[in-house]
């Protein structure tokens, strides 16, 4: 099965206030697809003959298909074992059994079936039914790709892109995705993600749109439809069209691609429709999307559409992490870091952040970098912090860019470089990272690296506040109180300071006394 990209498609969008310049990021919801393994609506083409179904059509009776594949496998048709293993992995037509799935894939791979080797590589990389072993996964993908299995080439591209058990090489990853794209629509989606972010290829949102549309419309890949929806959601290379985004997310959701349900829920949550959003997250989680479980955990953590329940939130994060979702591991790390629903355990938090980072989750790298920056649970190591934050930023995690910018601005752990800090804050703010907008506004207010511009500062604070950053609200409140760059308005100032105080900005609380 293909390994969908995680954070390269689009920056993750934080829905909560983050304290500007300090602290650690809360769990976030993805504004993009694809992220985690999701049950396909169709088995691979090569399974059709043995399974007795039509290529390109939804499978009406998976129980019958499972029976045919079992008989084929028992009769010595190793491809039947590979295909049956997929059903056991997904719990479709049979009771879900990851150990049985891995055993079937191993049986097929040992008999030189490349689909089995590819699928065993996936399970080995994710630790699903077998011990996690990235080096073994790399060898399995390489073997299958060299033998002509293009889906394996796409999975190898994922490992090369993320630097998992092999040096990170973005141009090579793009080449592998390009090779696989002719037969594997998810590789087209992942190649589109690279064009979208300019990773290993020139940034080209139009080309990303072409690849996503090809995967969605020609190949009927629901991952492609969900990724296309994310372009319309953010107006990236196309005119922003939330109605079109919802239509594409809904299409993928209704066609058994749970990440589409999760992404639709994300949009509804931003509209304040939290109960509907939570139900979509629940559906995605139930239908096999670990990121759906992560998002449902986020809803329980913040009481969004459900009663707040930190223990339930941590349990969902744990489930997502155990299912191979690295964002779930990051979020569980954050729970242990702050003692939310689980005992506070900095060593466990570091371990989980590191797992998330090693599995390609840029937010995990950012969180781990912040531990090293502040010496929390680890020996303080500014150089290691910079390395991790830069990696996170390079992967498109805008919170990593924001924290790296702060270190550059303050000259902590690396030479002071205000101009570079400004550029990173601006980049992150353009991607709706609230802390970056607040920090950029502060630099404009105080004339750090730029000419002081109070009107521009107010605009940036307002944007940060709208995105939920308490410091942005508080700083804008102080401008209104003094009539600097905005109209003097004590009532508005007080409203903003209350928001800032509620959002964790201590100075705003002090200003209210």
C-alpha cells in the first residue's frame, strides 16, 4: 500500500492560541491530505482476477472477495496471499488482524511476489503487526522497486524524502514519485505535494494542481481529491473556493477515504460547526484513519463538539500513535509534556517527539527542538535545537520556522540575523501561523530590522488574534488603549486584553488590573 506524504503538502494549521516566542505547540489539525494509511475503496488491479471483482468499481461484497482470495492463497497463488493480507490489515471482509496481514505479506514476498514485499515493507516501516524496522523496510521497498513494482518506488520515494534509514534526497524522491506516478496515483499526489512546496523541484502550484486533478478525476484516487480540495481550501495556485474544497472532501469521505472526512471536519471546525466536525473525526477514526483519531483526540482535549475529556484525548492519541500516525505520537508527547490526561513525564514526551520526528513528522522535530532549546527533559543544546527547528522548517512546518526565526532574532544558538528572522516570520505568517504574525507585528511596532510602522503592526496583531494567538490580541489591545496606529478605544482595548489574557498572554492579564 502507498505511503502518503505527511507534512509536505501544506503547513499544518494551528487552531489554538500559541504563546508567541515561548512554550510548545499544542496538537494541530491537518489542512491537507493525504497523511496516514487509509482503507482503499478498491484493491489493487492485480487482485481483481483472483478476487472476482471489476477493476475501477467499488467492491460491493468484500466478504465474498476475501473468501476467493483465501482459497487462491491456500491453492498456492501467492498474489492471493498479498491481496488477502491487505484485507486483514484494513479489516475489510475479515476481522482486522495485523499480525496475520504481516504473515501473509511475508509469505508472498518469500515466494517472490513484489506486492507482498511492498506491503510487508509498509507494515515494517510503520510497526504494524511486526516490529518497526526502517532499515528492513527500505530494503523491501528497494527490492520491490528494482523488480518493477511502481507502488514500491513511490514508498521508497517517501523514505528518501523523509530521510528514513537513508540520506534525505529531495530530487531523488521526486524522481521516484515521477517514475511511480504512471501507475500509482498516490505517487502523483506526493509528487504534487513536492511541487506545491518547492521541495526538490521548482515550486509550481499549477503543476501540483494538474497532478492532484489527474489523480482525482482520471485515476479516481480519493487521496487526489482530498489533496485537490486542500488547494481550493487555501487558494494555492487556484482561486480560493471553500465550497469546492468541501465538495472534494465530501466526495472522498463518501467514497471510503476517511482522510477526506477528517479534512471536511477541519473546515467545519473553523466555521464553528464543532459538533459536526467531531462527528466527522469520529467517522474517520472508526473507518481506519489514525489522523482522524488524532483529530478526535484534539476535539476531546479542547471540548470542541464533545465534552472535554483529557483522558479520552490521550487515549485517542495513543491509539493513533500505535497505528503508525506520527502526529498522534507528537500529540501524545505533548500530553505527557504538559500532564494533560496522563502523568507529566518529560522523558516520555522526548521519546514520543523523537519518534514522531524520525517518522517524518515535522511538528515532532519542532517540539523536540524546543526541548533542546530550553533544556527541558534534556541537556540544553542550542545547536541541536537549531538543527531540529531548521529541519522542521525545511519540511514546511511553519511553527518550526517561527521558533527558528525567534532564535535568529535573539541570537540564541546561532549568530543573530534579524533580516533572516523577518523573512521566516513573514513566510510563516503568510501560511496562517498565528505566533509568526504576532512576532512580525512586534518587530514592525518596535522597528526591529524594519522601519517602525504602527499601522502595519496593528494589521499583523489583528491577524494573529483572529487566528487565536493571545499575544496578538493583547498587543493589539495595548495599541488601542494608547491610540497608536489605530483609533484610541478603551472598550475595544479591554475586549482584546481579555482575549489576550484568556489566550495565555500574562502581560494582558496585568494590563487589566
